[in-house]
């Protein structure tokens, strides 16, 4: 059995499965109906069989008592009683007869059609008392003695015992009718009803399975289609047939999927157009910015010899030109990340040397405390590591407080670089957004020295290595802490999962 088949089977057997619940409900309904019908049928048949047998036997016994027992002499002998009992039993086979009379006062005599099966001890005492009790005559009762009967069990066999007394003087008669045949018939009926109940239960389960398959198959197809839609297969559609509620649901799903596909296509087209616009705009700005940068460098060199009224304007032009140049470069970098064209140029480097070079190139040696041992060799993109460190350390110096401490260590297969400042920390409502593009912590200062892209670019460069950056406040409440985690061998990890569509180039620049 394949894993997919096993999973499908286990899914169908879950207690939360609609199929299983439907089968169980059908089975319970069928079982309840079958048991109820079988119970009622058994009870009605039982009463009908017993009543018919009982009425026939008692009616015949009454008639025989009138025809034979009533004609006996006033003081019958034992032989008279014995012959009468035998004749009564023989005339209507199926029950035994016991006749009781008195030869003299206090001297009973008994006549029995079958001494082995029926004696006075087999007659329940309450029945004997009821038979012997003389009834008072009144408007509702015209006879002194009545015929009484009782169902009893003798040695595990059911019997019907009846008795009456001859009115005006005569013997007391008792009859014993075996109900074993009726019990066997009723047992056979019970077995038949039980088998019918079992067949009804099996039939209901099969019917429930068929109904579940009919009803739940479209639901399963709808679930599969929704799953594919969630995985991004927006061209998924259902084949619609019929006019029931499920068909309406399938049509609604198809309409929704079509609308979603159109919206996603429109959004993708707009996003692609926006990305292309930013890329084209950034590219077009580079040429005039190159000329402006050259001019501002000349102006900056001559600023000291300019009129004091003009010098501030020159410095402003120089700083804003550089800021604009940084913004254009950042926009082009973001565009490359969005387009999936960013590539790693890997090299094996000493992390301590790379961090030192980054700090020294920006003249931050006096403001940064470095804790890094030489000899920690890792394989990564040195330029992108420099971009990450420049953004993290620069952000700490600009918005935090000196001294800024940079600690480098390894944890397992990861390189960990921790940048900590001693400033006021990051507000809790700002922490979730520090890596968002163009996010500024203070809405009242939308214009600042930064573009709001530095930390987001740092995060993208970490991701392209297969790493991550986290931001938090120091536990002692003294400053913010940024932690960069990178794999020590970015080439192995990026080749294994291709995260963010990152490509790899070796140190000569050829794509690997």
C-alpha cells in the first residue's frame, strides 16, 4: 500500500471525517429502525401465537370438562376419574388432564391422564386457590366457579396450566399444555428478525457509503481545487455538472478563481511595471548624477575659497547630491532583489579582517568597539557583508549611542555578528517595522539623512546568503541589539534550497 493510499484511508477513518460520520448516522438510524420494527414484530407475533394456542387449549378443556367431567357420578371412583382424564386428553391431544374429587370428606381422589408428566404438585398453589374459591353471585358474575390459567416453567420448559371446577358439585379439573413448540417457533422468528436487522445494518452502511461517495466526492474535488488555488495554481477550475447546491458551489468557486486570477495578473502586471519604472528611473538618473557628483566634488574643493554667503549653499548641494546618489544606488539594489537577479560573488574571507576593513573605510574606529578573533574563515560575499555591516553599524552610530560594540562569534555552522549600541533603544511599536522599506520611526521627521532603505537592504543581503537579522532591545535596557546570523558556507546552503532565487558567482565573476 502506498503512502498516499494509506493517508487517504486514515483520513476516511478519522472521527472528524464526514464520510465516517455519515456512515455511522445511517447505521444508527437503520439499527434503531430495524431493532424497533423487529421488537414490535416479535412482541406482536409472540402474543398472537401464545394467545391462539392458549385460547384453543383452554376452550377445548372447558368443553371436555362439560362433556365428560360433568357426567361423572357424584361420588366417582378413582377409576372413573382416571378414565375420564384419559378420554379428555386423548380426545384433544396436546395437553394432559388431572381430575380431583373426594370419595369422602377430607379424602381426595385423583385421576391423571399421565402420571409421569402431570401431578398436583405441578399446579401452582395460587392457581389451586383461585380455582377452589367460590365466587359470589351478582349482576356481573353469574357463575360460582371460573376457568383460571397461568404460564409457568417446569424443568426449564414453558407450560400453560389451567383449571376449573364443575358448578353444582363435581370434580376439579386441571390441564397442562406444553408451550415448547411455540417457544421454538418464536426463537426461530427472533433469529430471523436478528438476521434481517443485521442485513438492514449492512445495507444501510452500503447505502451510506454510496451516498457519502456521491455527496462528498464533489466536496473532495472542491477541497483539492481550493488547495491548488492556495498553492498559487490560479488556473484551477472545476468541471460543473448538475443543478444542485454543490453544482452552484462549484460555479461560484470557478467565478471566484477567475476573478482572483485576473486580479493577481493585474497586480503582477502593475508590480512589474512599477519595478521596471523604478529600475529605468534609477538607471536614467545615474548619468546626470555622475555629472553632478563630479561638479559637486569640484565645488567642495573650492568651497573654502567661496563667498561665505555662498559656501553653505555649496555644502548643501554637495550633501544632497551624495544623498541622492545613495538613494539611486539603493533603489537599484532593491530592484535587483525584487526581480530575483541579485547574485552572490563568493569568496573565503577572514571575518575579523572584513569587519575591520568596513569600520576603517568609514573612519569609525574611534566610535566602535570590536570583539573578533582572527582566523574565523567563512565563505560568503564580501561586498554584501560590507553592505550589511555598514548599515547596522551606521544605524547604531546615528540613532543609538556610543560606544557601539561589534562582537563576532560562531555557533555551530553559523556565523553570528552582534551590533549593540548604548542609546535609548527602539520603541516597542517600532521593532516590528525596523526592516520595512522607507519606514521612519518618527512621522514628524519624514526628511532625514537616511532613505529608509538601509536596514531592508541589509536584511535582503542576509537572506540571499541564507541568513537572517533580528532586532531587539538590550535586556538591561541600555541600547538596541542587532544580531546577524549567516551560514559559514553560503555556497552550500544557497545551492541546497535556492532561497530568494539567489544566484552564485565565484570570485572570478563566472556564474556557478
